[in-house]
């Protein structure tokens, strides 16, 4: 949720920290701040709102110092204002924190009795006072940090400065991601590889309960027992250019238009073009043995899971359930022999999904992760991992990460079907050929982009929008409604079209547009009847369909968006794109912040 960056070196740190914050702003943008060590003393600057406000402050009142930490905040405890902004500091310690300290009230009350005064509403401030308290009691700095960490319940990634230690930056993590980057005569700390991409391609990811003492020329990593250990260095393929807008007005628009390329790259990694079959590297996950499959995810990824449920049951004959991660971890589960779990997470750090994964692991269930960051926590914990190739996604509302998840799941389903012998080889080959055509079809769909401005102008002033679909189109209707809510702040809901008459049709009047996803599939006639029902009650129909479907509903639909005709198998991926673009253009028409919508953050690393 929050973004952390740090640097220890020989050059002025302010510029590097500020650039790092700009790359991390997608993780939170309620407030931001920087602290550095200047003449062995802590100096800091903080500002409410976006990083541009902090930039302005630093122009007026710059920070010197070559060792520093910085933070962009997504508020959990305390209002999003300057006072609650990180870094939190006193004359001894400065910290930046991503996560939630669950026992902060208990610690806070204890420290108040010892004379400590608190000035913020945050849970994070207790960390400053806790470390300071141990130092005041005669403990050396490193031991004070370790003892403090032992007291904290919850999730945290920490960057810590200590007065009088200008050549040291301390890092620690528990259930929240943190990476260290190697530079020339300087070292870096970041919440993820995005922050470090322009600075280095050499990264070490800290594991749970690790603490690191970082100097400009060395890194020492300690486990929870203070044993000095090593962690594998990885080489990230992410570059500085990959996190730039590339001439597009918004990251989201850039990422929408990248979909033909990234879907193609993702498919290429799984498809043998000569034999027309699906190839996965050997993995510790046996589809032949599965008697029940649970797919666990949050938000947009959960809609990818719903599509996959349809695919797994239809093609691989695997009974499949979809679970919301935040619910899965807290309910009882009946034992099923040979159960397996697939978790889906773009970041690989989603707190609820990570907790659900750990729950499944404790019950000795085989687990497979579908992630976009191979070095993530989820990837390291799951029995097997499959990487989507979306590349960095900066826009908070997911687009290309979603469609590459679907592309990956489609390949996985065909692989499972082949393993289980539930489909003829010829049928699998045909569906593989459909997947091979997908990038070109996706590019064709993008051609409707220019026609959406007029529709957006009509939508920008409405209060409510309904999305409907049936069968495999229903999850895409849910995704479309979510996108509109996320970035335009228009109330939108999605329903299985057949459910409208069981209550939701009461919402329909002349002021409620209905976005109808109605491909010419086996359920078209049923969907068409449902569309007629809402049209008869005054709803304005925005129809997303193929040429045949549009012709059949030409008298009912007020606006049509034509999608290329294709096999039902790949329809969810194609139909995802117009609902993304519709949400984008509506948000632009309304003048909302497309890339950084209010109250949201990209990577949800807190419960």
C-alpha cells in the first residue's frame, strides 16, 4: 500500500529519493515525505497530498545528506494530512513504514506511562518511540531495532535512520515486501523493483523476519535470531523505460494499448507454435490427481478466477470453486481428498491472498500461483508458480495484468485438459490456434477506442450504470462495473442478466444506462430477452457484441460496440478491452485522476 525508498551513499540523496517516490506513487498518494541525516542529525520534509506538493516544498527548502528514507502514504490509521505523513521521527530515530501494527495501542499506552509523547494518529509512530526507549535504556542501536521488531504484531516493511549513523540504513520486514538494490558506491532500499528499476538491476529480496544493515559498500542481513545470513541476488529485467508513460496521456491508456503485445508475449511463453500444444515447465502440481480445485484471489483477479472456473469445469472436468481471499482465510473448510489451490495476484504481495495461500499450505494442499512478479512473496511460498508477462502496471485500475492472467489461465486449462485426457487432441489444437490469433484480434478491438469519447460524454453525468452478461461474460460485466467505479466514481453494478427480474430490475428507469455484454454464443437468445426487458422499462442500452448480435438487437440498442467474431473460448479476453476503454474515457470526460483514483492503491499489502 505505502511506498518506501531509501539510499545510503556518498552523493546527495534527495533527488534519488524523490524520483523513487514518483515511481512508487501508485502504491499510495495521501501524503509523502523525506528524511535524511545531516551532520549526524535527522532532518525531514513532509507534505499532504501528492508528491508534487512535496517537490514544491523541497524546492523552497531542500534537504542535504547522502543517507535518507522516503515514503508515499496510503492511509490506514489517521487522517491523510501532513502531521500523519511519514517519515516519523524524533531526535534519535526516523522511520518509514508500510503495513499495519496490530498491537500499537498496547505499546503506545505502555510508552506513554514511561514519558513518551505522541503527536500523530498513526500506528507507525510507536516504532520510533519503541526504538528510542531501548536506546535510552542503554541498548546499542542495532539491538534496539531488533528488540523493537520483536514487539510488533502485524505486517511491516521498515526503513530506519539512526542519528549519529550517517553511513547506515536499517531495513526490516514481516509480511510486507522489501527489496535492497546494489549500486556503485551506494545501496538502495525499495518496496518493489519498480522503485529501483532505473537505479540498478541487482536486487536482493528480504525474507520474513529479516533485518538488514545497509552501508554504501556492503549489506549484512540477519535472521530473527541475529544470525548473519545471505539471500540470493536476482537480476531484474525491469527497466526505467518500462515504468514511463511513453507518450500516452495516462499510464492506464498506455497499458490498455500494450495488451496485444503483452498477451502475445505471455502466450508465446506457453505455446509450441509448431505442434500447436501447450508447454509448461515441469512443476510440482499434478492436474491429473485433482478432485477439487479452489481458485483464490481479490478484486479484478477474482473475476479472472470466475472465468477460469468456467474453463476448468467445461474443458478439464475439474470441480472448481472461486473464493475471495479475505473470506477464504477465515472460514472452515471441509476436507476433500486431492484438493488443490490456485492463487492469482498481479503483485504477488496481496496480503489477503498471501494469507489464504499460507492457510492452504498449512492444510497440506498443493498450491499454484499465477503472478506477474516472479520474485514476489507468493511465488516463493507456492508449490509452483506461473508468470504472466504483463510487465510493470502503474495505473491503479488493472488492465493488461488482468488480460494476461486470463491468457495464462486459458493456457493452463488446455494443459490440464491434455493431462487429464478430457479433450481430443484435435480440439485442443483448435483452441490453441484461437489463442494464437488473440493478439491480432485484441489489436482490432482497440480500433474502437476513438468511438468511445461520445459515449463517455453521455455517461459522465449519470449516477448509476448497470452491467449485464451471462455465462462466461458475467465476470467481464463485473470487471467492467468495477473499472467504472474505480476511476470515474460512478456507482455501477453488474448482474447475471437472468437475475435482473429477481430484484435489480427495480433500479431501471430512463436515467440508468445498461451496458450489455452479449456475444453470439449459446446464451445469446437468453441475454437478448433480458436486454429487451430492461429496454422496455426505459433503459438506454450500450450493447457490446459481434456483428451478428448487433444486427439482431439493432432496434433495441441505443449504442453499439462491435467486437470481432471469435470462438467462445477467448471471448472473455476480447470483451475485457471495451469495458476498460469505456471506463477510461468516462473518467477522462469527468476529469477524475485516472491513474491515481481516490482512496485506492495498486498493491494491497495490508489486510
